[in-house]
C-alpha cells in the first residue's frame, strides 16, 4: 500500500476495498451536448466521428500540442512580427508581403480567440484594468494587435519566460506603452508566463506584499499559489489530504510484474487548443495521446449492436435534443421563473413521437442518456432544461487527449516548491477588516487574505464555518447549483485481451434504472504503461454503487466483459488489482463535479466566484468557472483568475505596501494593553490619562476568536466614554456587551488604522503618560542616567 491518504486495493480482486478519495472528472466538453451532432460520444467528442472510420489515422496516434503551434510558427517569424498601428501595413516588412501580414495577423487573432479573447473588443478584465485610456478607436485596435502578438509569441515557446523587453522587440517604439499595458495585463491574468517556465525573473521581495492562505491543493489552489508567489505574495496552502491534487489522482497499480498508472480522478484533456494543460504538457515535455474515434457498442448478451439500428437511434436521440432546444427557445421567458428538468422534457417528446419503443432501441437510447448523465455527473431529472448546457459556447477546440502516465505529472510539477501543509482540515474561516484567520485541526493560521478552493460538495455540506456567515446571495447559489457523482472501477489485467486498436467500448443494459452502470469502458493500455481498463458508473447507478459491497460491482463488471469477449473466443482473465472509487463518501469532496440543476443558472457560478469581506476571502474551483465548469482546465483557470483578482484587490487597497511604522505602532499598542486599566471577557480598556470627569474617552479593544496553542487574536477597537466602559464591565457575556455597544452606544469596531484623529490623539496621550510614569519609576529606583 502506498504511503498517502488514499487507500488502494491490491492483489486479490475478490477482496476489494473502496477508495474514498478518488475522483472521476468527465471529459466534459460542450461537444458532448451539441444537438446538431450525429452522436454524443462518451464524454469526449461527437461519436459520429468516433463511431465511424475517420479520414485521419486512428491507429494509436501519439502527438503533441505543439502541432497547433507549429502552424503558427511557420507563419510568425522572429524577424517578422507585428508593429502596432491603425494601419494593417505596420510591420517592418516589404509592401509586397501584405498578404503574408494579413495571414500573420489572422493567425495571431486565432491564437488569442482560442484562449478566450474576442476578435475586435476588450474583455471585461481588460476594461477594468484600464489597459487603454479610451475604449474604442485606433488605440483599442492597436492594443488588440499588440496583445494578440504577445500571446502568440509566448505560445510559440511557452517553456521560456517572455519579458516585456522581448515582447516589445518587434513593436515600433511609439507603441511601447501599449506593450507595457498588454504585457502587464497578460502576465497578471496568466495568459502568458504561467506554469513551468525557464529563466523567470527574480521573485519580488515578499516583505512588501500581503499574505494569502489558500485552502485546498487541487488544480485551482496550486495554480493560484504558483502565480501569487511569482507576483511576490507570501503564500501557504492548507490541504486536508496527505497529498496534493484534490480531484485529480493518478494511482500506480501493479501485480505479477505488471504496472500501470490509473487516473482515478480527472483524466481527459477536453479540447487541446487554448487549453492551459496543453501548454503545461509542452513545458514538461509530455506527449499527448489523441482519444481515438472508434467506440463499438455491445448488447447485454454480448452481441454487437446492429449498425442500422444504432444509426437510427443516434439520429432520433439528436432529434429529441433538437426539439427540446426549440421548446426551450419558445418558452425561455417562462423558464426564467419556473424551470423544469431536461429529463422530463426528453421523456415527454419521446412518448409523443414514439421514439425507441422496441427493447433494443430503448436500450440504445438509454445508453445515450447515460452518456449525457456522465457528462454532467447528474440524473437527467435534476438537470435544468433552461441552462444545463450554458457553457457550450466556450468549449476548448481541438482533440481530446490523455496524458501518458497520468495527470499526476501536472500535479507534482505544480506542487513543487509550494509551501503546503498536509493533513490540515479547515473547519472555520474568519475574516474582517484586519485580515483572516483560518482554523484547521486545532491550529490557527493568520493572513491578510484567504482563497477557498474546496469543492462545491464541501460548501454544500457546510463543514466550513464562515465568520461572518456567507452573504445570503452566495449561500443561495451554493444551494441551487448541483454537485453530482461519477464513479470508476479500475482493473489491471495480466494482458490486454480487448485489443489495442480502441480506447473505448460501450455496453447496453435492459434495466433503465441501471443504464449508467458500466455503460462505458476506457482502455488505458496505450497511455498507462500496462493493460488497464476503467469502467464508468454514472447517473443513478453511481449513487447505488457506493451502497453495495465493492465485490459486487467488480463481479458484475467482469461478467459484462466475459459476456462480450467469450463469444469471440477470448478468455477474460482475473484482474491483478482493482480499485473502486467512492466519490460520495469522500469527506474532501462529497461528490465529483458541478452541474446546473433545476432552478439554477450560469449566474450561480459567477456568484460563487465573487469575493467576500471587502476583498478578504476569494473563491476558486471548477464550480466557480461559468465557462469551463466540471473540467480540470476550468479549475486551473479559476485559480489563475483569483490570483489576478487578489493582486488587483491588494493594489487597490494598498495592502501590498506594509508601513513598518504602522506595524511598530500596532506592537506599541499591544504593549500598552498589557497594562490595561480594565479587562473583562474579551474586552480591555485604556482610559484617557488627562484629568477629567467620567465622560472622558477610553480606547476599548475586543479580541475576536478563540486563543489556541498560543495564537493571537484578531483585535478590533472602539472609542467610548469611561462611563460606558464601566457599564460594559457590569454585563455578563461578550455577546451582550457587543449588542450594547452597537445598539445603545452606536459604536462601530474598527481596525488599528481606522481610529481616526481622535483615536490617534488619545493613543498619543496614553503613550506619553505611560512613558512619563516609567521615567518617574526609574528616577525613584535610581536607574535614570543623565
């Protein structure tokens, strides 16, 4: 057994044990859900292409994401790069090359589009960052040309840091201001220079930057941590597991000298063009394996599905989706107030049009429905008819790919050099004007800001207490969004009995309630290093799967395999090792990935992504990414996004500039309160030393939070009269005292820097009085020296 937090099953498959911390992210691409496609492939690409012989070779093609950039490189030479101008003839090239120029600009624009930039406008973040003084006109056009050029230039060689000077090398000097603006923006928002790059500049001094506590070491947390550290922030990561990766887990399986790497969590790179994971693969020198198109289907008795029937139901299924889409368009206004499920609509149309009435046709239709449930990690009865496919327009282009050896390569590289505290299960995040305190397993961690990257399932369970509580709007979004379930059974065999010419094959079932049980098998032989099959369990079956002893589903999976291959004269051996995932029982996830539930919408992803506490607590993770939910790259991009947002918030609030004088003043104030005039509960008071009546002003300090293992408290301050201090001291309980301050005294507690001129004057008088008192004591004791 490996030494980490996730138990594995080794040896005899008749004695399997569940793997509670193994994820199963789908290759969830909007291609899955397009109505105009002939086939919805099992979570990858339209299965019309997958189920037919492609014009391209499907014989185990291994290729690199660099293929796309090779095309760009052919058209973008280092000595022939764009100059920014309102004229398209702004390059330093002969006028006879104007057609080449147009082609180059088009290629650069295509690269920019692939990573999410519009053709001829700025994105919201660019506008907020004031990249140009006036929106529109020649300035904007020039900026877009410069921006696209910088993105394209870095993408031609993403393994090397692109400096601003290098980016400006081919841009005319009068436009270098645009280069500065574009480079700064692209750098901050991780469009360039992200991942594992060579020759980065020296890290900025962290002494002048805020500290950030990141909760969770998955793709979102690791991506944010690396980027924040590169920007100069002080960062620590708290991870409840004993390993990084979160819902991405590559497990080494072995037996009888056979070894394979199984991705028990997120597995497929869904669309390689513009995908940051494709860039990361290039940086690490990892080849990509294109998921091949062929995907045969088998009936419950093991017979291949009749091609004519298969084709007919494929068309009928897509027609049902098309009709549902048209219905949605017709009643969209009504759906904004009253939503219904996708499953209800599909079944209604199926009955009206008499689709798939014969048993074999019904099984085929159920296979497609299971595939749809797999793509969304949800029962169709739970998916919103109005918004279930709201992320379709933002799909990553290109092929869907495996990483040979598993996605653990990414995790190990991103985690290298990051200060991660493992085995720290966070149960409370407390925030206020003075910073944040994160409580984890009896320890407290203080910081200026926090980034929460836990799964939506964890947020739904409410296992992390937020103090103050989450805003109602955010809590409602958490409640509305769905968080679904997908499970896997990974089986390592002594040899590949299914043949190496396919990556997937499917199985039909006669029981519609169990349509998602082992409906699809992935072959990882070409990428895992050994004969590995992974069977998927989706929909209702994924839920019942976790309730059964693990031996039962393993036996059923083997029975299905033997039913398929025995008639071909192929013996299916016993597996050498089996691992069953148990997503729902995993206390660090409570499920697999998010979906748009009935009554929810894409807006809820945006709400979940909003920061709280005036820029103190931020949120990342796939369920905060409206464009790319339920994907690995969506999680990573959300981490980049929040790192940029944290940087922007710090700049706006000037948190990155720590005034040493203020720090010393805070320390002096702590020393003053060590000899406070009055203490009760979490309250301490210093009275104005100036002679006067009982209405003189006092400085009150209130400790927020519990003191644990010597940790300090978060202190807030207020100014009230000496008489009111005595009134507070006469009341039992801090809560009652706080209520009296707010409701009766009208006093608002603030941070050290919010006391204003009256407070600063009072502190100065107290300091002077204390200093004078110490001098007098020294004179009396004979310790004063002239």
